[in-house]
C-alpha cells in the first residue's frame, strides 16, 4: 500500500511539474510576442519635407545689376506635422534675369531655415528665383535689378548730317549706359558746338531709356560744325554737321 500510494503521489507530482513547465513556456512565449507587438506598434514614422515658405523679409529686394543682393534669401521647411525640419535639402534655381546663386543646394538648420546668396543678372529689370524640396513643392523670390553707375555715352542717331545753310538739323540723340549697356535715366548731358550755329539746349537730362537730344540751327552761310555731348567724366561723343 505504501508503495502504491507513493507511486501515485509521485506520478501526480511529476505531472504537476511538467504542467508548470508547460504553463511557464506558454506565458514566456506570450510575453515575447507581446513585446514584439509593442515594438512594432511604436515604430516612428519618418519625417519628410512637406512645406516650403519664402521669407517675406528678404523677398522683393532691390539691387544693382551683376551684384549680390543686400541680404541672402531664406526659406523655412516644415515636416508633415507642421514642425521645422532639420537637414532638409533645398534646391535653388534661377528662373529669370540670368543671375546666379552661390550654391545650387543648401540644407536647413534646426529651425528649418535655409539661405543662399543670390547675385542678380546683368540686365536691369525683374529677376526671379525658385527654391524647391524633394516633394516638388516650391517657393519663389523676385528681385529688382537696377542699372549700375554710368559708364559710357554713345550716339544713337543723327551722328553725321548734311543740311541746308540756315536750316535746323534732325535731332542728335545720345544714350548714357552702364557697364552692361543698361540705360541710365536722369543723367545730365552737356552740349557744345564748334563752328557757329545755335543749339536748342546746352544741357539736357536722359529719360527712362537713357536717351536725350538736341538740334542745331545752322548759320545762313555754308559751314562745318561739330556738336559735342559730354556726361560726367565719360569720354564725349561728337556729331558732324555740314551745311550747304
């Protein structure tokens, strides 16, 4: 009887021990599965550049042709959550005006800002620049390029004329330009004549096209005249007039 009792007890205990081990394995497996599921659910969605905005403070600047704008242009890039995005690549492309940028791409800082130095083209007028991100979204800048300092005065028309003695010549037209041939408005031109006759003005001012003009009324007797136009320290130009 003791042996049978002992045997039964041993059998029950063994089964209980194995059951405990099985239950432990199941619980452990569930814990691992739960942990894996937790890691999967906590995966962070990558941040991407979604929005790019041009800074209004440095937009619509004015500068001299062929020079860098007074301030670098700047954009801010935001992610899909509307927060500033660091290390986003911004591509800069000149759209019009023929200018250039210091570098074709820049990266945003911790505040989502990226800047670039923009040099205007050599033609006076409106220049434009595009800033874009990988998503294809873009922001645009404009700038006004103004003519540089007066560089030369040139004859536009009326350079050599033959007229009847005592008659008035056709207009003698000059243009004042900068180093890139952009017209200079409001430049003062002084006029003198050698050989007689009478000029319609001894001083004129250029208009928006950089041009200004005078006429010469010749003397009654046939003669040869030289009309000289000067502006500042630039080399003067000379018109040749013959009256017959």
